[in-house]
């Protein structure tokens, strides 16, 4: 994915099907909702700009995010038994990972540049390599490797972000395939 995004933007098209009647049951996920009963409705297109998604700053930032379909408006909440099980599973995994990393869950703001996240990553890893690690998942050789990788990305990441921001502001609108 990093190779693809390094050279071009990508996008995802989102569609919904509306509940109609007994032919589109919410509690029975074994029943196919055919388009003859409930047509697909296009609701969104998410565009991911061309970028380096493997920078140390983004890695550190993303490590503390949690995905959940319940990050939504109340009227868009997932329905049905399968989704109720997914909700508990997602929350448990998120709590476990954040406890391991000894950090609070983080919500994206939408204006991240990863410069500060990169500096935080270097500080966390340096602290973990020189003392007992605050983050048990980053210890010993792994901490030293992440520190070397972070330091190597500092100048390149910041330069790429600045270049990418200039390039994105000059790009014409993308075309769907």
C-alpha cells in the first residue's frame, strides 16, 4: 500500500442498502440483501492523498488510534447481533493495546502533520532505550531499531510532508477509475 500511495492517491466508494421489510432482516446475517429488494445507494467517497504512510511519525500516531464503526452519529450506529459482538471485541482489543502501550486512546483531529508525533516517537523511544521502557511493547533491540529508524526519517519525513502539501495544493481534482 505504501508503494501505491507514494505514487498516486487512492479512494474508497461507500454504499448502503436500506432495510425494507422481512426480506432484509437486521438480526439474521445469513440472508443476502439483494439489489432487487434494496438498491445500493452511494453515500461517500473517501480520497487518500498520495503520501508516505510508513514514516516514523505516522507509525507512532497510528499505533495509538483505535478503529471502531461506532465512531459515528447515533443514527448511523451498526445494528444487529454480529455488530453488537464486534463492538465488544473492538473495545476489548483497543483497551488491551492502549494498556500495553501505557497511553490513552487518541482521536484524530484531521490537521495532523506528524512533525510533533515524530518528535514524541523519538522522545518515547529514547526514554525507553535509556531507562526502563514506559511502553512494554517497545523494549531492548526493538527500541534501538525504532530509534535508529525514527532518526533516519526526521529530515526526510518533514521534507516530504512540506513537498507533499505544496504538491497537493496544486493538484487538479482526481478522476475515478
